[in-house]
């Protein structure tokens, strides 16, 4: 293994491996010859500081990259690795790549297409731009999605998901029909825990080895002012650890994942969720192997299998396609004209709203919250309040260890905030405190009443929900999927609506 500054033999190909491309079978390594090619990996300060980042997120990336470096070296591949605290490290992608090219004099530089548009632009503008190879980690290439979009000018998830099921043959019978006679089983996947619920299985932990411990000390010292905590760091920083977590999920949590995938419970950040998004997004796991592992389960019912398959081959691939079709202008979308900054308590958890305190607390402690907390608590409040959608995305990127730009932007700006005006979702995910009360135990421990929209004990979610519908009536009243919501709004008289608007204004002022 070669480190920065060491002399090199003649180099044919310089293979650039980005921090979210940690796959030994990556297309970047096609034709790799250990005697003539060198791998380039870089830890650059720019990537840890362009937004504030949770300490665990920084540690996860650095520890995963260093373990991957050592795995490459163990397989006989030369690695030119630049650590973040190396004296000669310039701290930027462009200058570090140029420095490596000048030092190693490769005939060409190779990289798999980046997942982040910002990084792709940096590479494109290099004096010696690298050769781009398709990322075969994904089941739908960018070109395939472009073709799909030409056939479906306004693509929706359900249409895309069915196309992916047909393409892969997953959960399809021999006649080309969906197994079980239905494409999805959402109706069976909306159960709350109630007063009695099954015991939660334990999750495997990944105790830090010496290399990870070294990274944790570095992050604690160098990024002391970054948000979040490093306590009990147990993230899977190698493929072997990620495979162990995948197998444990399939055996222990997948059987009840579907039924309870939208449920929340106080003090429980993980529940039956797989928590495999991080290893998938860093390419430590491959989507097809994860899905195939789930389908080999002998105890998981069809509703759980289908719900999990839809997340991996449907939603995950769909948002990536949207991202690359719409960038860079997608990041500027703000269809609802939301202009408030992200509330300060999203960084601290200091709020009387129990559901938000729980979800933010999970984020601070674990750099993680499961998808319903992200969408229907953290995202919902920001949308109802009127926070700038890109600010919500930036916060999401800052605070979650599994956040990658191509995943986060369509999920936050599009699905969560409806900032794209309906590109990702055909209606906003707008709900009152009654939804949170139905799907969790938070409200019974909260001083606010989800049934009240005005008054001292009114739930801010409920107040802001009615205000949101009222404020955006012109845009959404003709949306057929929101007929019931507007029928309920129309039952409120003018005096009640004025009171709701006044209370909503106070909530907005207090949150700013």
C-alpha cells in the first residue's frame, strides 16, 4: 500500500474510488492490473465541512474508507491513500486528484460515475478529467431511467416499480403476474403497536476495532464542534459487518417489518427496520443481494417481503433516476414558496413536542431515525411550518449517517416537503397530530392535545395542518387525493379559521 508522498512505479491507470463507492466488484476495477494500476482514495476536509456533519457520519465514512483501503491492499492492489490529517493534504477533491496525477503520471484516470452532482461537476472541470464508468451497483441505469421517462413524461413510483418487478422477475410468477395477485400490500403495512406489541429483537453491534477506534479519536479531536455524539459507535464499517447485519435483519426483524414499518414507539429508534441504508449507499452491500437474501426467508410473510422489495428496487432506484434527470435545477425547487429557516431545536431536541423531541433525540444520539420519523414527524413539521425545502435537505445531510445527496434530495425536497410541486409525489404528505397519535405512543406523554387546533394545549401539528390546507387551497383543492381533507376543512367556520391562522403565526414566530 502506497501512501501520499511515496515514490511510485510506472502507472497505467489511476482508479479513483470515492467514499460512497466501496465495492470490490465495482466497474472501476474492470481490467485492473496490480502491477500497473493504482487506486486513489482521498479524505478531504471539504467533504466534511461543506455542511455541518454529525460526528458519527464523519466517523462512518472515514472508518469505512480506511477499512476498504486495507482490504484492497490485502488483495495485492496498490493504494495511494491520503488521510485527512496528512500535512500535504490540500483538503479539496480537485487539488488532491491533480496532485496525485502529477505525482503518479498515469496514462488515464478512471472513476465510476459519482452519486453526487456536485462531485461530478468537480471531476468534469478537472484539467485531466477522468474516464467515467457506469455504476452497475444500481438495477436501473441512468440511461434506462431516461428511456422510461420518455415513455412516461410524468413518471410515478408505482409505474416504475411495476416495470422493475417485470425486469428483475422479483416476486413475479411464471405467467408474469405479481406473486399474491397484488403489486403492493400497503393496506397490511400500517399497523401501530398499541398498548401491547411483540418484543423487539436485539440488533447485532459492530464493536470498533483498532482502526475504527483511531478514527473515533481523530473525529472527537478534529471535529469537536460538529453536531451529534460519538457514544456507542457500532456502525458496520466493513462489508463483512454489513453482511452480518443483513442476515440478522432477515432472520429476526423482516417477518414483522411490513406490519409495523409505519409505527413509532418512544425510546425505540430502530424497531423492525433493517438499518441497511448506510451500507447500501456506500456500496458495501448490493441491492440485488439484499433483496435476494430477504426472499430466502422462510418466516417473512408476503406483505413484509413486498414492502421491503419495493423500498430497494422501487423507491431507491426511482429517486436516483429523478435526481439525475432533474439536477442541478431540482435543488432550487420551492413550489410552495416556503421561506422559513430550519428551527434551531432541530439541532438540539429542545422542544415540548414529544414526537419531535423523540425523533431529534434519536438523530442526535444515533445519527439515525427510521423512515416514518423522517417523513411524518421531522419532515411533516418542517413542511407545515414552511421551512425552505433545501434547508431541510441540508439538515438531513448533516445529521444522518446514511445520507447521500442523490437519496436525500428527492426524499426531503420532493417527497417530504413537496418542494418539487409533485414530481416525486402526487400529493403532499400533510397530516395533523391525529396521525402521530394513531401511529405512536408519543401523544399520551405530551402536553399537547392532537385533537385541538387552537388554545393553550393545541397540538402545533394540528394547528399547522389546518393552516397549511387553508393557505394552499388554490393549489390542492382540486387534487382528487385530497378531497376528504378539504371536505373536512370546509366544515370549519370563518371564526375558527381566523383563530387557527393566528395560532399558526405564533408557532412560526416561535420556531424562527
